[in-house]
């Protein structure tokens, strides 16, 4: 996989999350709904974040993703195909 393709996948993951974090978010939504349906009339509603195993990291900037991909390529003795 080229550094360009890796960078594009990283950007795509920011727009359309997939993998472990996305799975956990889906489970947290289901758990939140069940908890809210069964809560007391005067109880505060739960939030999805109450059921996440950890808070998600803030989204990275595209420029940061490109820089990380470039550093990984150079560290692996690769060469950049084009200006990133």
C-alpha cells in the first residue's frame, strides 16, 4: 500500500468510521436506547457516551494524517510517489 493510498484510507475513516470504534458506538446506541426505555419517569435520559468504553479521540486534521503517513513511509525506507 502506498503512502498516498494509506493517507486516503485515513481520511475516509474520519468521514465514514469503521472498525472497532464504529462497532462499539453501535452497541452503545442500542444499550442507551434500552436504558432510556426502562428508566424512571423522573430520571434524566442517558447519552450514548455514557455507554462507550472510552471517549473517542478528537478528529485529526488532514494535514496531520498526511504528515504521519509521510513519516511512516520514510521510516520504512520507502519513497514518496508524489508531493503529499
